[in-house]
């Protein structure tokens, strides 16, 4: 089954990707719907229990600060938040200007989390 078909068949994905019912779309603004979906998504992450690494960037114009917010909502998991900075050369969206630094921190976290020794 193609991935897109599988995503559409999965209830959790389907509810987030389908168009809102007509009555709902007529009674709420786009900003209200977006805020409501974000609140529902944050409520769901409390059920995540696996160790998690969340990367954030102080100068990412798309998602600055969202990683810290996500980590705060993940009450059931051991979470580590790594904030990348422009001063250390990792500015840009998704740490695009510091790909080597990103890789080093992610792989180091995986080694620690999985108990891999050099």
C-alpha cells in the first residue's frame, strides 16, 4: 500500500489532514481552528513514552520555541532539548547552516540513549 494511502487510512492522520466539516469551518476562523488543532496535538504528546530528542533553533523563523513547548507537554517521556544558535554556526531553518553540528549532537544522543560505546 502506498504511504499516502496508508496515511489516509490511519484514523489519527486522517482526522488531522481532512477538511473540517462545513459547519465547523463556518463558525471558526482559520486562526481558531489552527489553535484548536495545536492544543489537541499537544494534549496527545503526553502519551509518548519513548526517550526523545527535540531540536530547536533560536533563529528559525518557522518554529522557534516550539521544541521547548513540545518538550514541556511530553510528560511521559525522558526528553532532551537541544537549542542550536547562530553564534555556534547552526542558524537557519532546521539547523541548516550547521548540518555537521546537528549530526554530531543527534548521533551522540543516540549513542547515549541506546548505550552504544565507542
